[in-house]
C-alpha cells in the first residue's frame, strides 16, 4: 500500500475515483421476472456488477432424506462465472464461494416464512456475470426480489450494502478497486422493518469509533437499496396490473 | 424429528435460566470457560498448540514449505489456514472433504490472523519474485463441545506465536537450509471472541447445547491496540444493530482477558512471545 499515494482513490474534496461522494451508492437497477424456467428471478446491475438470480421452489426436497419435517430447506448457490473477473477463474467452486453461499443463505433465511412449506426445498441460484465489488451485497438484495417474484411469503426484503475504509475514510458501497486497495470491507444485510441484521462481516482494521460510524452508514445505505428494491417491485407488478386491465 | 424436539425443549430451559443471568453449566452470561494452552505439542511441526476451551479440544500445527509467491505480491510469503473436522470430534461429523462449516471456520480464523497482520509476510521472502516461504496453518478439531471458532483461532495463534522457521540460504539458483532456526516474524496477538444470541440475550463462549438452539452467532477479533480486525455473523437468525454494539463491547473486554492468559501461558514455556 506504500505506493498508493501515486494513484489517489479519494480526491482532496472528497470525490472517489468513480466520481462518487463518500456516502454515495452506485447506480443500482433491479429487474424482476427475467427468466422463464424458474419460479422467480431477478437481475441486478449495480455499477459494473451484474448478477442474475433464479429461485426454484418451494419444491420437493431432493435428496429426500434432507427434507425438514417442520419447514422448508433453504439453499443458496453463489457462483462466479469464469469470465466475471480480471483473470480466468476456474468454474469449480472455490472456498470463497462455499463460504459466501453459506452466509448468503443465512442472510436470506430469516426473511422467509419457512414453516409455511414443510418438507420442501427453496433453492436460490446466484450467477455473478461480472464482478466489480460488493457482489455478496448485490446477490442478497437481488435474491430477495427473486423470492418475491416466486411468490414466497417473506417478513421483509433483505437489503444489503458494504462500507469500506479507503485512505483512512469510510466509504459507502465499495467497488472492486476500493476493495482491493482499501484498508477494510464490511458488508451488512438488513431487514429494515424488523431492525434485523442478517449478515455482518468485516475484514481489515478499524477503530471502535469507525465501527460505530460504519454501522450508521450501513443502515443508511441499506435504506437506499431497500427503496430501489421496492421501486423495482412496484414497476414489475404495475406492468402486470395494467396487462390485467387491458383484458 | 426427535433431534429437533430435544433442542426446542432445551431452548426454553436455557432462555428461562438466562433470565436470572445463569446458564446450564453454571456460568454467568459473560463467563468464558477455562482455557488451557499446551504449545509445542507436536515436535515434528514447526509450531503447534493444543488448546481446550472447556471440553472443546483443538490442535493446530504449523509447517513451512518453500514455494512460489503469488504474482501480485511477489516479495511476500504466503499463509494458508485449513481446518479439518476429525470424525471422532462429534457424531455429526462425517469423513470426507471439509464441508461448508469447515470452510467457513478456516476462513474466519484466516481473516482474524491475516487482517491483524499477525505475521509479517514480507520477512518470508527467500528470492524476490521466485521463492518464498509458504506457511501452512492447519487446525484439527478433536472434540466439539461448542465455540470451535474461538478454539481454532486460539490454537492457530498460539502455534504461530511459539513456532520457529527454518533459515534458508541461497547458493547460485538453489535454496538450501542452514539447519538453523529463526523466530517467527510476529507483530500482533489478535484474539477472537464469539457470542451466541439466544432469545434476547447474548451468551459469551457458547457451549455445544447453546449452539444447538442459538438464533445467531457473532464473532469479532481484536488487535492488541483494540482495533477490530474481523467480524462474522453466522447461522440463520438475526441480530439487531443495538445488540451488535453490545456484543462488541463485551467481546472487547473478553479479548483483553484472554490475551493476558495467552501471554501468561506462553511465557512459562517461551520468553520470545510477541518478539519479532
């Protein structure tokens, strides 16, 4: 990090390398119902990050012995396409993908009324087509919408965003360059109406004060993502309603 | 089904007991179980440590190997953390490749160590851009009585703190070992503390039966100077932002207590602790 001075990521007047303010999120566009063969699907463009999510279920659990007698089994599969990052990535799941699949499942699980669908499976398939930072946050946020599209009853949407520390400053919605050269990365997933944090991770080094500020900034960021999610739902179902009106 | 009913009954019992600040094993909510640390347990390893937290038992071993650096950090050594769940450690463990629980554990332990910069990897370079030391930190779970993350992190840390590394010398293009041993380039003593949220209460150092019924798990690692260096929320429940702040406060106090214990325990065996 010694030569990071040569290429500054934040200018003196607090503008980041992609032109954003410190607490500004990237342009985010969600779209529901983009796939034909799934029960629910969503697509997100989050800056340059592009992710497609498909939900299958609730459907018969397979293999059967894994079925839970009192609730649905939720599984998440987070995978990055081999061409989604700078260098070719082997399509075999890495340790990172295994861990992210687990934490994403645990971030979405609390939102789903799993006890409505005993003995079934709800499978969430996430395919990162292009990765430019915060892919787990974008995945969780888009997967919430795919679950909505599948008509699965939920307690709330799960909105997710990350705060990083770059050149000693806290920045909202970390992109790839900031993530790679920054001092820390802290993603959070949040259900606003429940005041429930369903994912929180951090790596890097931050002081206790920075930690407190990060939590506040993360809540603000999640609320902005939440708003975008709601707009996407409204847009999707408004289209459906106007189609019904035509009949 | 029976496996799910018993924890449900226990959960009620654990929550009721916690209302008076007690736990099934007699601890208060903020008590940590007894910790024992036995370093140098495996002589053939470059460093090792057998750690117990209550009944939980974990052994970590360090092995050095000469290898190639990563292209983006050609002048730095490489640290790799792995976790193996030995089948006799729990009736729930099965033989085979590490599953997602083992992968998560290894990656959480790895982050705590890596992000605190516990090991100065710039001192592990042999020939810049060509040969570096690869440090394998492998943790074996031997007996699972709860809180594997803290036990694994502590075993890995204490094994590193007491490890020595081989000295290499370059002759022409060849890398040879002098047979001498050098101290590890250690720069910090990061401590990981895990809490469980059960109902509306936080339980420090959850036991196995508490883990079976928890809503979620919260782990945070602190450097010596009090900075946070890793966080992981785990399992399928949620935690509120207010509870997170409380958990971090409690964990900070606990991390200082544990660090004191580590320093005391290791000083008995080795005066070089914390010395670069």
